[in-house]
């Protein structure tokens, strides 16, 4: 859709090309993403319910895990419903305002939360005597609130800057969601300010959390290797292996996407790797933490038992 303004025509809608180059796979992709979305929502909601309901999970590690699950619900609900609608109806248009709301501030929040979780594991394994005093309830709330608030501030500033841009040229985005850089590139306004702000915020919001996460795990692995008993090493590593898997998948695919130029033959693999950190990471988080974590499995078993007992009582 176009809107006349003086002698210029302004774009009010973008076209997300998504997976339009694979028309024979549209039905399959719709079913695949529908299953992924449903499992993601159920899994992450269940994690939140378990963390809130089970007293044994009222610890800093599970508090941050609950925040991560809440983030994944928001993240998936921002991207996947639009993808599903596009695959089902063939309508690939999205309004400029709707596109801006898809910007990846959730990725920024996830960077901070993963860094906070790695710091929590660092204190638990490397500084166990100081863990309880340092990771108190107030400090945990401050860390979680800071992760959400800092990302929200960045998003607000970027939305204000992008909303001032005019779009009057091509309106096709060769992606399945609105990424910030392709949208800026489509503008016919002066984008120097928003480009500079994006560079600064991207550096501040990804590099420091990544370095903190990396440093924490260097110390964690170093400490684990110094534990004399094999049983002790296995127990220590099991407490952080789930988080390490999530961090590796998230940062690995994120770096590949933003290091590979999004042009030519690399555009398709770029899109595939984007699926990993935007769609699959929210899916695997609850699965990894549930399957590899004894406390979560036990809380789930008790929750299901109580739920079945309630159903049986209501039937009687």
C-alpha cells in the first residue's frame, strides 16, 4: 500500500518474502511451525508454572530460568503467528508499525539473561561459600529487571528513530520477520543517526554479555577440571551443561547470521540460521532444561500427579 505525500509516494506496508521461494513446501512449513509454536508455548508456560508452584525451585537459577521462559513466549509470539498467517493465507504484507514491533529487542534481553545465568553458575561452582549472600532475592530481582528494562529502553529509542524515517522505494524484505538492518536499508530518508545508534546499541547489548558469559564459563570449566573426584566433576558439570548447550546454540547461530553477508548465495543459509535463534532456541530451552535437570523432572512429576489426582476427584 502507498500513500501520497506532496510529490512523493510513501510506503505503508512491507512484503516479507519469507519462504515464498519454496511454494511446494508451504503446507509442510505451516504444519512444522505450528507444531513448534505449540510445543514452545506449552513447554515454556509449564516451566513458569513449575518454578512458581514448586518450593524446591525457588532458587536464583530457576528464577532466571522462569524469566527466560517468559522471554521465549514473548519472542515466539512476536514472530511465529505472522509467519503462520503468511504460510496459511499467502498474504505476506505487514504494516510499517507492525514491522517495527518485530524488532529483535528480545534478543538483547536474552543476551543479558544468559549472561546473568552464567554468572549465577559461576558463583555457585567457583564461589560456593559466597553464593547465598551474593545471590540474594533482591539482587536477583535487580538483575532480571535490569535485563528487561535496558532492552526496553533500547527498543524505545530505536522505535522513535525508525518511526521518523520515510519509506518510498522498494518494500520487499527477503526474510520471514522484520530485522532492523533490512528495514533501515529500505528507507529513503537520512539513516545516519539510526544506523549509528543501532551500531552502538548492538555493540553494548551483545558484546559485554557475551564476554561475561564466556569469562564465567572459562572459570567454571577450570574449576570443574580441578575437582579431584570423577563423581564431583560430573555433578558440577551437570548443573551447568544445560545452560552451556543453550548458550552455544544461541550465540553460535547469532554470530553466523550477522557475520555472513546477507546477499546472493548466502541469503538462504542466512535465513536458515535465523530460524535457529528465533524459532528453535525458544523451543529447545524448556526441553533441554526439563530433560537434563533432575529438579525440574521431579517438579513436573509431582505437578502431573497432583493434576491427575484433582481430575480423578472431580470425576468421583
